[in-house]
């Protein structure tokens, strides 16, 4: 049995290639909207590392711009990405990532440790990052904070039936901006977002098996009809 037509909010902007648009093709209304304001942070010194791990597209974008403005060559280092979208940003800057993590943070950490346990590593992140990989890292590491995120009020006029939550802060802001009187489910991109969702809502909450848009889509399609 197919799900009835819904207004589905995903808390990020989407590229044309995103698998989430399948829901639009299926007759649902897909609303792609971030609820965060992104502000770059001035980086005055680039940590030297064997590998740079980027938590997000914005982390990669602003870090690489800083490295370029400081005329620091990091091309001889490896570059690792959290998610395919982050990997695409690296590639747009002429960098082929040596590692792309699309699983849960814990499994990404395990794979990253196996590959780079004996290397110096720099984690590039937002200042509000939950630092999920660092918490599992077995040795010393450095960090670079390349941007700041703040909640952004965006009026969403449509009644929302499903939220595809891409981060804890985005979810919290979305719940305060939207008409959620008919909310049926929240699909979370990972366990950290899921933990916050269970505190913020009593609706049906699902967590994707991997931290990717494809996994979120599958979680939605596999969820019970409400």
C-alpha cells in the first residue's frame, strides 16, 4: 500500500541529483529548507596534518578557501569526507578524497581509525559540532573550526507531515518554524539527531541506517503507513 500524498520537509537544500526528489516524483510535496544561518570563521593558521577530515560541505568549503587565501599548500595531504556531498565539494576544488564515510558516525570512526590510526589528523568542523568522530579517536588530533551556525527563522506555510532531519540544530529550529499539528514522523540522518528528536517530539521517530540522503529516503519508504 502506498503512502498518501504528504508535505515532506528536509532540513537542508538539495542538489538536482539528490535521491530525495524521488518523493516529489511519487506525488509528495518536497520542501528543502535549511533552518541554519552559516557564518564563516576566519582561520589564521592551517594545522599541519597528514589527513584532513571534513564533517560537512561548509566545513570543506570554508577551510579550503582559508587555505587558499593563506597560500598554504595542503595538496600533499590526504582528504577525507563525511558524506558524498562533502566529497563533491572537495572534488570541485580539485581534490580527490581518499576516504568518504557514509555510514553511522561510529562505523565511520572505525573505518577512519583503521586507515589513519598512525597518521596525524585534523578534523574540520563547525563550532557547534558534536565531534562524534573525535570522541572515538584513540590518539592526539588537531581541529580547525571553519564556520558557525545559528538558528534561522524561516516561515513554512505548508502543513508538514514528515520531517527528514539532517542535524539536531536544524530539527529544533524547524519544529519551531513549521505547522506540525499533523506531523506523522521524523526521519533522522543519524543517532545524534535521533537522540534529540526523541526529546523534542512524541511522534514516530526513525533513524536511517547510514548518514546519507539515500538512507534517509529508504528509511522513509520502509516506515509504516500512518
